[in-house]
C-alpha cells in the first residue's frame, strides 16, 4: 500500500490532531457527522483548541473535511476515533463504534485496513466492530480487508505531550497488517511505536493504562 490515503472518522480531541499529523505526509479525509464541526474546520477553526488556526491553515490543502462518508471511498486506511461514553452501568456505550463501523463498511475496498483507536475492552474490535464491517461491505475479514487497534493516549489540553510525542501501541489482525499499521504510525509518531502480538493485547493495554 504505497499510495496511502487516510480517513479519520471522528474529529474530536483525538481524531483532529491525528488528522493534522497525517496530513503532513499524506492526503487525508476528515469525517464527522457533526456538520457544524465540519464547517468550522473548513474555516480553520477548532473549538476544542487542540489545534491552532495557523496549523490548520498549513495543512488545509491536504485535508478534505466532510460529513458524507462517501467522500472517503477512495481512501485505503480508515482510523476510527469516535468516543465510547460510559452508560448507566459504567460500561462503554459501543453505539458510536457500531454506527461508524457500518458507515466505513459501505466505502472500504479490498485490501483496505480499518484501525480503531476508541477506548474499548478486549475483544470489541474483532467481536463487535468486524461483524458490522463484514455485513455492510459484503467482504470477509482477513481475506478482503484487515483491521488494527492502536489505543489513543491524548490528554486534552496538554500542549507539551501532543499526539506525535507519546509512544504508540500498535497491532493488526494479521502479521502483515500489523506491520503495515505499525509502519503507518511510525511515519508521524516521533516518540516511536510499540508493536504488540494481537489486537486484544493492544485493547487490554489501554484498559490497564
């Protein structure tokens, strides 16, 4: 996958800094269902104050912001950074992940990689998200498309320990996918990456962090 085009799904305090970091080297589509958020970012305005206006302007030509997932159909890497809020029983609400997986499944093509960064318990990527991807794409996991997991580790408002300056745990659903995921993050994470043996191990690393 030499010509990478990356779609970030969810442009909050995790997704936007990652989108900007990748835009330094690749073409990026930033997708969010919040149309107001999309319009603000098109005008180089980040209401979360994670990214300043000058930096947004500097990568403006490399990022397409959209609330239409079809605008990401020519991407080959999809990174899901939607929130997993806690429900009344203190368990993560997986609805945003499920909805995002269904949407991504409508645009992925053979050979694409879908990487999850949302905070989840071990097993969610392969047991919850992958079936949704398979259903909406009519493709087979680890045959037609692949997955990865790399837990987000951003502290909102921390201007010193930004996304590129924090060691990144990476993983993939096959050895080759894992290698590709790790190499992708190596392109932008100056603090380095740490490739673990499986997606479940990567998910657990976030839970026990």
